[in-house]
C-alpha cells in the first residue's frame, strides 16, 4: 500500500515576502512615461484642439476679423498687430503640434494596437458560451439524430460554402466552432491611420519648405526671380483683359514663360481659376493694373531708373479714381508722383479733375531731403515719348504697360497629400466593403442525437445577418431537419461571449 503522502507534490520552497516595489531604471521609467503620453487619448484630444485653434488663428489672420476686434476693443491693438505679423502656418508651434499628433497616431493608433489586432486575426478565441448565443440579436438551433462529430462536419461544410475560415476546439463533450470571413479587413484601420499621419507630415513639409507669395507683381516684358530657393524666374509676355458694358473686368489673362536657372522650361497662359503648374510650384492669376515705362537720367548723365513702374498702389487726392505711384530718387533729391488716366468706364473718367487722355501721364516732383534742388513741388503733363525736367533730372515717359499680379505658391507636401488620400479611401473601402464577419457555434450531445447552436457577431450588421441566414439555410438543407431561428428584440443587449468579444 502506497502512503498518500508519497504522491503529494513537494512543498514549494519558501520565499521571503517583501513589500518593496520592484525598482525600474530611470531609462525604463522615462520610456514608459513617454509611451503612455503618446498613447493617451486625452493628450490626443488636447493636441487636436490646439491644432484646430492654430488653424483658426492662421485663417482669420488673412481676414478683417482681427481689425474688427481692435476697433471694438482698442486695448487689443498690440495683440492684433502681432496677430497680423505672425505667420502661423510656418511657425515652429504649428509644426511641433502636428509632429506630436502624428507621433501619437503612429504609436497609439498603430504600434500599440498592432499586436492585439494581429492576435485577433491569426489566433482568435474559439470557445464561446451558450449565454452569448442565446442573447445574440439573431441565432439558430437544431437537433439531429447523428453524432456530434457528424453534425459538426455538416456545419463545417455549410460554413465552407460561405467561404468562411473554420476553427474548432473541443471542450468536454462539446465542439466549439469559430468561423469568419474577411478577417484581414480589420487591417483597414491601419492605412486609415497612416493616411492621417501622412496628412500631418504633408502639412509639416509644406510649412517648412513651402511658401506663398500673394502679391508677385510682374509688368509686361519683364522677367523676375521667384526666389525662395526655387531657381525659377518668370516673364510676362503679354497681358490682355476684357470688360463688359458696365466696365467690370470679365476676363484677364497673363502669358507666362518660366525659366529654371536661365533655361526656358515652360510657357502657358494663366487666368482666374486656371493656374499654371510647374512641379510643385503653382502660378495663380490674382489681379492686374496699369504700369508706366520710365527712364530717369540725372544731371550727370547717369541713368537713375529704367524700368516699368506699377501704378495703383496709391491714389492721388486730386484724382482719387486714377491709379498712381510714388518713386523716391534720393540721388537727385526728388520724390516723383506719377498719375495715369483712369480708363475704367465705371469710374466716369470724364469727371476726373486732371482730364488726362490716353497716352498721357501727370508727373509731380516734390523735394526729398535737405539737399533737394527743388524748393516747391512742380507738376507737368507728358505724353508718350516726351520728357519732363525737374531739378536737373530728366524723366522720359517711354510707354504705357500693364502689370499682372500673381500668386505663387509652392507646397512640396502635395505628393504626400495624394498618397494620404489614396490610403484614406483604400482604408475606408476595406473597412466598409470587407467587414470582418464572424459566426460562433456549439455542437454537443442531446437526447435524440446531437444539437447545434450558432449565432453571428452581427449586432445591427444586416449584411452579416444575411450571410448568416445563408449559412443556416444551407445547413438546413444538408441536415434535412428544421432549424429554429430566433430574433431577439432590439431593446435587449446581448451578453458578451467567453472571449469578451461581442
């Protein structure tokens, strides 16, 4: 006879209990805190709110809202001035906020969730409970005069007909069956999160290396560098405009030639809503105006100015509708004001006080500096090709011109935005068109043979319920016995299965 004590397991060695917590190194503690920070949903919400506020501030900067605030609350004038001067979308704060949000999505939305997501795809829990099946929104059950193994084989055949993956597990005298389809559809959230990251990265790239020049003035025949490290220059070959009978411009067009490092790379016409694009640099038509080609020579014969002068930046009090410009000439102590005729019919040019005709310019020279040769202002009307003399300087009106106002923008993040859009649409298509559909079943012995109970994980998923009904119909045909279908009232909540998955 064998003593019971001889088969008892040996006593485990005693371990001295200690209330001291396990110590972690400072590095482990720091990594843990950083990881928790980027995985925190609350932090992500704060970052989204901060980004939304910055976008609002940057958008209103280009409107009259800040000035309206300053007009109604004069104490805010310094803040409003700083507001107008702050380029929000190119600021470090804006880029840092987007960087933190992108890292948070990458760590919390992808890296932290990836192991669990893959485990639910590759190794889902098979076993379930009778309570889950009974409380499911729809379920089915049947009893057949056959062994449980044969009933389980028939169920597997019906599930395969529905192109389902089948996993089975024995629990006592029961066989638990798990079937699913489009399991990789759960990965559709990954390209969606990657798209969000790329949108933020594209914003960072555009803010760091992009630019936008809203008032690039180019006169006819002139070539001007774009700058901003692009190596581009643009020439305005011709400018044309067309007015309606009310004097309102209906269409205006700029014929542009673009050079890179002196070599012509592209030509094209720019109109409103039809920009010209070269790589990631876009040329938009913004406005236009009159210009005058002047040649100014000093008393010593040196050329002081030989270029087109855009008009319209200023208006003269004596003729407020006519475009004007001011040109300071410090070498000869003269400030020159040029006023062109008003050719807009809507302004009633016949009522202008200067009565300038086509091909005429009104010039006014004023003293500039203590050494100016002028004692008082002097004015003269000149026609195209004529000259006027002011204190030893000769001003020649060569010809009238037009100038075009362009907006030039460069956003190197556009290819990133395109990739983000494709991933976003692809991820949403996978998620909505290939949803992960699952069916759980229990096959066990019964008085008359065996019994099967099955239900889908398809709460308010009517497509999955239709697929489940198709499987049930096929199983009913294979078994040759009626299957009882149960629809649970919507107001009752189903219980979770043993795996915790609903």
